[in-house]
C-alpha cells in the first residue's frame, strides 16, 4: 500500500453567520489541546462585540480577591498584559473585558500572534486568515450600527 501525503494549510479560525431576528457572527479559534488549551471566540450582533474564552476540561480557577472573575494573562509581541474576566455559569467560560476584547481583535487583525494563559491552561493564537475573516465580521458588527468598535480599536492600538 502506498500513501501520499501533502501539505495543506488550513487555518484554525472559522467564521459563521447566524440568522436570527438580527444578524450576528462568530469568529472561533478552537483549542488545539482539549486538556489544557483555551478556545477563543468573538461574537458580534445587535449587542456589540464580545470576546469569550472557553476551556474543555475542569473548571477555571477563580481570583482570590473577586471570586466572580478569573485572572487572564495574554501576551502580544512579547508584551504581557493581565486582565480579569467574568466566570460564566458552568465555570468553563469567561467573558473578556471590552478592553481585552478590543486589544486582541486589534492584534489579530494586524496579523500578530497572541498567547493566552489561565491558571493550568494556555493557547497560542495565530492570526493566519483572521484579518480576512475579521473584515466579514466587521460587516455584521457595522450592520448593527455598532461603529464604536472601530474607534476603540484605534484607542487600543495607541494604548489609550
């Protein structure tokens, strides 16, 4: 038996539009490692744009000072940042702050690689085809009249 294998470059980023009362869209980067990886997703709709982190195993470790939140570290081009995200019901999903969401969207749209870490979990997020998918994503976001994101992206980019 003879097998031929080839190199295929498939991006882990997926984009999906959801048709409900109002259009919404999802950008998803699945965790490569289901045991200790982190899934990153962005959702846009009439509510604006939100970012979520999900783990597939165990529960997120909550912050000591505020048990409704968990500490999230993310690194972009060697610059490490810390934020706190709300722990959702089930303790496997986190709602990112608006600032963290905008910072990650900006970096990824510029093709920058990011690393996200929670206690016991970590994922390297590559931009690959994110900039192309993000343009489609922005169409949904702008359709909803949520143009504040573009202003915030500029602010996040310039550190304001």
